[in-house]
């Protein structure tokens, strides 16, 4: 019997959210935790099923495309689903300690809904379904940001406008495509769409909307305040997962629906913006005086890599960079999640997260700083880490296509990342001196430390066992590579 | 269980696992820490001895895991890696003993952190030695950068933090350039292992024009750690680290990792004959010559003893590049064997500097008048190592210079001998005044501090480790012709490259 694994990835968190909504009191953390673990387990089973059985299609209620809703699992979806559940479980564990008393019921319901929506984006195989999931994800995120309290309201409002605006552009493209070809299913559309004006316009507005949601420079303006002011576990989800979801939609459109269009100019524009984002975002990160702001700007820079790498990837010989992009998204999700969780733990302990407060207290904050460092190693791209493997693949693509400037920007971004990561790490080593009492450090709930450390191990592990995720990534050929003549994916 | 598969991994883990265990010890668990440190060091030496015996009989040990499709993490024990592995194993044991005494004396804080990173650092060095391809080499090379940083900034003072920043800026930039070069090479050739005689010759017709820039990038990336001028500035700054760290940095770990990397690239990636064909041998010789002279001149101008030793390292490590770049069997012996000889001499000198600073509180050269009577064994060791550096027979440094000089004559570049003579004269100019002042000038008492334990001049661990490395300097020179001496081992290695 076929298990409905793909729908379970959406249904389990959704059911968890519902039950948490019914019991918003003391019990909600335990319900939320149980739903998280169950989702995590199912993600593992899903990846295993893909590994052994190849790509899967699931029709909800037995109605297939073009009428019903279809879920499609390939390698790209699977590794991102696994990443989401890794970050998700860690975030849930962290939240048990982080949300003590206040907002508990709201938080767990909202967070599980957002989780379900993220999984939905990764798995959906039709344009409208993706729209619905993106919208649920966006609105849920707005509410989660607002949970931080009055000071986060501005950022939450701004994020609300941005996410609605992005969805609007995306929906515009969907409408264009639907009016021209009358289908919404990705696979069917990819065989029908031909180069034409409406296809070009649809591509343009959809990429615009999604780039806004993915915070590609210069559409990044909303990200730092939203990600830095949200509660720490929410920041981890926003920076690690939510922005990846909209990027994956770009990848799906790129290789699927718009696979036949000429995108040579567009990719150059995206790559240049990505390159500027890497340098500008990193420099801004180095200049920050608060840890969470630093990590937020680093997200802008890291997202730049995803766009920059599309240039060598779409040239002949540089296909390795597609794998690099997938692996980059994977390891950045885990690393960034760990870094935000660690930054949140430091903030909880000190009462705020400025570097000034940390001076002389590094020893007391050793565990969060270790978690931050491990995530940072992956961001810098030092081995052994997933970030290193990803950069190896990106550089392979860049050098195979002779794009020296791409390689230079990739490595420069790594060095700038070292500058801002070590800005935090040094506090573990500075001698305490006498000016401050070391004892004045608040306790950190153990679940928070444990979650941050556990998640921080993931990007390091990704550097040692890259063979499994990379082979998994190839299943179903999400990047349309290596297809023999005339064979359908 | 297949020992030929697991042994190289075991050698690396024998220092890594104790290191990780030490991290979780409390500060006051001194015995457990010492037991882990020494247990690991002796276990490592034992495993190395087994492996050395096997390699001598022609056995090849290889650990191999696939990390990325096509790319394996390889630890492979053949003759050349064993040369570096033995050096790191022996000197780690000695330095650990030294460090235990040293940290007890003055720097008794965060010792668990110190020894933890110390062990990780040595594990990374061993893994660099054993790395069987460039992919693995780069991984461990970067790991070494990370593991060394906490040791450089150990004291946590502003000066140390600044040195750490400079250290990272140089080494990470070097690492970034190295990575681009390595990836580029793999994009052209595909995954490959180190191979005696090199692998790139076959691709010459199609890609020959690309190999020159790639070689220069590799040289830059590795040259940062090997401290070739003008990429050397981090090394003198990093001497704010505790003495055992400086000793390890200068003798085994960081600078040697760079020099060893250059050796591997020249012999096992490009192939010595192909390097010659590309004309890169001349580049190596030119860079080495400039570095040797410049380092010595700068050393002469230093007033702080450890600074002077640091610039002396800059100069001496380039002997290795010089020997490799001359491209001839005899010069190569001189170059590669200096990997060990320089390590023995420099570690002795840094131990001495540490003894002087910890026992008497003296750091500047002008304060060293008359300390020969107060620290007889330390200064005897210092004298031996200095004479070795200058190249006085029958010490280790002489053997190096002999082979380098003969090698230069063999390949028809007699001017190199002039360089060696100038360098020797400069070495004498910056080492001998210290020796003279220590023995023949009046002491200016009282010294800032005076530590004495029992009848010895200072802590026994500090004295005996220093004396033993000095003895190794003598033995490496006197028994250079004996079987299993460093020179003899290198002859085995090179016999297959220069038939």
C-alpha cells in the first residue's frame, strides 16, 4: 500500500496547529512538540521512500491534474523537506523554553501552520496551490513577527505589505498563464508554454514577486527589521526556511514552466544583483552592533549566492552550480537557523543582544557561541561543512564556465562572512578583565541551548556526508540535467 | 577490521579524540587532562611506529571515504607523508610535556581549552601530512587554521586579539585563493589523487596555458602559511601566543603545513619535471632567495627575542622552497630534509625563549647578559640550535646546507651558494651576539623574576624537553648517513622520482 507521505507532510503540522488552537494552555508545547517530531519522522520516511522508489506523485482525494491538487516529490523537494523538519524540530524544542507563559497558544498554532505551508510550497505541483501556500506562509509569518511585542509591529506591518505585494505579482503571472494556456499544473504547463509575449511578461512579474519575497537586493529593505525584531525561534524560521520557499518556486518556474524561454539576459541581471547583495549585505553585517541584526544582514548576503550562482549554472559546462545552489540552500537553512537560535539564547541571557553587553561574558555564553560558530563555519565556507561543499560546487561551475569574477565574488563573500562571524566568536576568547561582573548573566533554559547546538551540528555533518544529500538531490532531475533525448522527466 | 584501511585514521584520531575529551574536563581535573594528553601522544607514536615499519617494508596504508560524488577523503601513508607524520608525532609529545610545565607556571587558566585545541591542531597537521589528494588536503589545511586561532589568542589580551585578527585575515585569504585554484584544477582534470611524478603532464597540450596561473595561485595560497615574503607578516605578530604554541607553529604545524603543501603540489600534482617545463622552478627559487635574505635582515633588526626567532623562521622555511625549486635530486634532498631539521632547531630555540621568559621574566635581547650561568642547560641548547641554524658541522643545519649547495652546483646554479653563505653570515650575526652576551657579559641583577625548582635551573619539564630537542639536532647531523635518518628516508622517497 502506498502511504500518503507527501500529504502527511502538510496534514500533520496542520492537525497539530488545530489541536494547539483547541488547547491553548499548558499543553500546547507538548502537542506542538509531538506534531513536530511526527513531521520529522515522516520527512525521514519520505526521503527514504524517494531514495528507494524514485520520484512520487500524489493526488489529493484521488483527483489528478488538471482538475485536482497534485503533490510531487523529487530530490529537491525532499532535501528541503528534510531541512525544514530539522530546523523545525530544533525550533520547536527551543520554543518550549523560549515562550514561557505568554502567547503560547497563538505561537504554536501559527508556527505549525507556517510549517505546513512551507512544506506545501515545496511539494505543490500546481501554480495556484503554490500561491495559496505562499500566502498562508506569509500571513502566518507576519503574525509570528508581531508576537515579539509592540516594538516589532512596524516591521510586521512592513512585512505584511511586502508579502502581499509579492503574492500579487506572482498571482498576476499565474493569471496570465492561465488565461493563455488554461492549465495550472507545473508539469503540463512546462510542455505547453512557448516563447511569446505573455510568457515573457508572466516570467517577469512572477520573478519580480518572488524576488521581493526572497529579499533579492534592492528588494531586501524589509528583511533586516523583520528578521531581527521577530522572536528568536521565528527569526530562525524566517531566515532559514521562509525565504528558501519562495526561492524554490523560482527554481521550479525556471526549469519547469519557463524552461523553454530565453532567459539569458534575465539571469545576468539576477546574478549581478546577487553579487551586489553578497558584498553589500556582508559589509552591512560587519557594521552591525547587534547580533541579530548582523545575522539578518548576513541572510541578505547569503541569498545573493543563490541568485549569483544561477549564472554559471545556466551556461554550458557549469551545471554543477545547480547542485551547488540546492546544497547551499540546504546548509544555509540549517546554519542560519542555528545562528539565530544561538543569538536568541545570548539575547535572553543578557537581556539584549548588543556586542557591548557581551564583553567580558564570553565564558558564560560559551555554548551559544559554539553553536553560533559552527553555523558560522558553514556560512564562511570552511571545511568540513555543508557551506564548503556548496561553495566547492559553485566554484566548479564558475571555473568550468571561465567566470572568474563569479569565483572572486564567492570567495570575497566568504572572507566578509569570516569578518562578521568572528566579530561574535572573539567574545569567547577576550579575557574578562575587571570592568564587569561575570555573574550578571541570566540563565538560559536548557532546551534553547540544546536546540541551538543540535541544529549547529547539522551543517557540519553535511560537510562529511555530502554524498547522500547530493545523490538524493538528483532523483527526479529537478534541474533537468542529464536527460537523454526524448525522455520525459 | 582491515588494519591497512584503519591505521591512518587511527593515527589522526589518536590525538583528535583525547582533544575533544579534554574540552569537557573541568579546569581542576589536572590528572585526567595530563593522562589524556600523554596517553594520546604515546598511543599516536606507537601507531606511527607500526605504520612506519609497514611503509618501510613497502606496505601502503590508505583510509578512503567518499564525501562528494567522485571526491574521496583520503588518508594515505606512503614514504613522503610518513616523513612529516613522524616529525609531528615526536614533536607533539615533546611539546605537550613542555606545555604542561609551562602552563602550570604562569598561564594557569582555561587550560582545558588550550590543550583541547592543541590536540586538534596536531590532529589536523597529521591529517595534512597523510592527505592523499588535494581535496582532502584543503579540508585539513583549513581545519588547521581554525584550530590554531584559539591558541594564538589564548591570553585574551588586546594584543593577542589583534594578532589573531591578522592571523585570520592572512590565512583565510590564502585559503580562499587556494580553494579557487584547487577547484579550478579539478574542473579541468576531474577528481585525482596525489601521484608520484604528478598527474598534469597529460593535459599539457590542451590546458598548459592555464596551469601557470593555477600554480601561482596555489603557491600564493600555500605561501601565506609558509610565510614567504610578502605574505609573511602574520607570523611575527602571532608570536604573542604562549611559547609552546609558537614552538609548534614554527616547527611543525602551520608554517610546515604550507611548505609541505608546496612539496606535494610540486611532486605529486604537477610533477617535478612538469614544474621545470613550465619554468616554475625559477619562480620558486627567486621567491625563496628573496625570502631568505629579507627574513634574515629583518631578524637582525629585532629587539624582542621571539620576534627575532619568528623572522628567522621566515628565512629558514624558504630553504625548503629553494631546494625544491632547484629541481635536482641532491637539492631536493636538502630542501625536503629541512622540513625536519628546521623543525628540530626552531623548536629548541622557542623552548629556550620560553624558558628564559618564564624563569627570569626576560623578553628582550639586550637583557640577556650573563644568563648563561643562571640557565646553563637552556643556553647550551640555545647555542647548539643557533650553531645548527648557522650551518656549523656536524649539526642538522649543516647537512641541509651541504645538500643545497651540492645540489645547486649539480644543476649549474653556483650563485645559490653565495645566497647560502650570506644567509649563514646573517644567521651568525643575529644569533651569536646572544650567545656571546649570555656567556661573557656581566649579568644585570636582579632579574624581574626568578623561578627555581629543586636543583635545576627551572621546571624539570621545561629543561629536559629543551635538552632533548637539542640532542635531536646533534643526532640529525651526526647520524645523517645512518639508515633511517631523515636524509636516508628522503633518499628512499626521491629514488623513485629521480631514477
